C-alpha cells in the first residue's frame, strides 16, 4: 500500500522523478519502493538529496492516496519519519 502510494505520488510529478528515485534507492540503499515502509530513512535520504523541493508535495500526495489508511498508527509513524527534520 505504501509502495503503491509512493510510486503514484512520484509519477504524478513525472516519470523521470519516479525513475531517478527508483535508481537511487537501488544503488544507494540496495532497496526497492517496497522496502521504504520498513526503512523510511532510505526514501528520506534520496528525496532530500535529489528532490528536496518536491519532498513536501510527494508526502502530501502520499497522504491523499493513502486516504482512510492514513490513520493507521504504522502509517503515521512512517510519514512522521519522512517529515522529521
């Protein structure tokens, strides 16, 4: 569910953003979008380094796509880690 909402939020910006994040997750963290739920720090690292100007928009889009599931405590923890300074 998180991976799908993440991919959808990235593609919403454009396919190149999705592709770059996918590549950097793989090369920098040996991870996929599915790994980001257990390791939000991977996603945060990639977004902060390559797309800091899009990070808040991507998180906002993910919240929208997660909809009612956004209230789940595990998802809240995931999103809080992404938004932490």
